[in-house]
C-alpha cells in the first residue's frame, strides 16, 4: 500500500493467500496430506525430475539448508512437489529425491491433485512442447521455496540463490 505522502515506505497487512493444502502420494507410495506434516515446518518447492537446471540446483540448495539445521532438521519437512505427474511417478520420485538428501520428500499425484496443490500455494507451471526435450516437452514453473508453518499457514517465500543456504538456515532456526 502506498502511503501517498511522498514516503516510499510500504506497509502490508493481513495473511497471504498461500496455504499448504494438498492430497498427494509420497515417494514411498503413501497417500499424504498437509496434516501428515503438521508436527513440522515445511520447506516446499515445486518442480520436475527432468528439469535441466533450476530443480536440481534448488534441491541441492534445500539439502544444504537441511544439513545446516543440524539437530533441528527433524523439525522441518523438506518437500518437493512435482508439476509433471505424467512422468514423475512414485518410483521416479523415489530415485530422484534420494540423490539429493535422505530426508527429502517427493510428492506426486494425478494432474488434478497437482494442479490443486499448485493453486493453494499460488504457484504456476505450464507444459511447453519441445521436440528436443525428453518425451517432447518441458515444464516451465515458478522457482520459489515456500516456508510454511506446522499449521499449514504461510510464513515466507525464498528464491534459491537469493541468499546463501546459511542465511536461510539461520532464518528457519530463528522461527523454530
């Protein structure tokens, strides 16, 4: 909101319309909802396993943050939600997340389930046809890491590379 008096200060009020609400399947084949993580903070990223650069970089970044949290890492659920459920099946997600961190949780589901989760997080994705891509398409998507409270409410959003992993880890530790 612009204050209108020549000041460049910005004020915000209210809650963000971002919320952790989903019904998906984890990389072990278990059906899960946000309630399964209600005892922990959630660090959530949307992407896909065939992503050539942003997703592997961001997941490695999230893995660094988890490591930097030390013993407090058990209070945070690091979650990777696919935007490409056609290719990112449970076995594919299980193999992919294991490359980055043993605590990383991969979530997939139907097209409808993924779309609903993305809508609830107010993120976007789009299929882009490309003959040079695996299976003839890429998935364009937002590149943000969401920090959600244990009750599923929005706390903060970060862009990978916007701050060193040490800074994000410290920010999370202060909120725990």
